[in-house]
């Protein structure tokens, strides 16, 4: 686990069965922190075809299990309806726990317990 100090905050990332612990400089976007760590919030096709973090293409979605409340309009709607939140619109300012999303079927949302 990377050492978290006064100048970084802990970020835990779940990628399938893997759990990765990162120490991130506060103020970075979640998208940039993930990419710098060699983790991609994108599907295979959108790794090269995306808007470079401007919040326009909605391809960098992740599940935020613990972290900041949504601020960006798209982020608020995604959170409200159970869709992944855009990692390019989330600032890492405190400890976070996120999950990379399997994007074989784009736009899937979490179902409430008991629904399919």
C-alpha cells in the first residue's frame, strides 16, 4: 500500500477481484489519478476515443462507493438513477473508495436489491 502522508489522500480502487491502494494528491480529478496509476476508467474502444476529461462523452464512469457527493449536473443525475459517475468530474479531496465498471453493456445501472 502506498504511504499516505499530509500531502496525499487514500484512494482504494476495486478492479474486478483486485483491490488497489493509491496515495493521491488532493485536487486531482479521479480520472487523472486513475490513468496516472495505470488504471483505466474506459472501455477498450473508448480508451482512445473520449473527450479527454471534459465531461462530454460519458465514457469514464466509475462507481463511487465512498467519496464526495455529486456536484456536476451529469454526476448528480447519474448518482440519482444508479448509473456510474464520471471520473473526470470528481475531484479527489478526501479518502475515496471506487470501483471500475465492466462496460461490456454501456449504460447499465445498478438494480435495487431483489430486482433483475
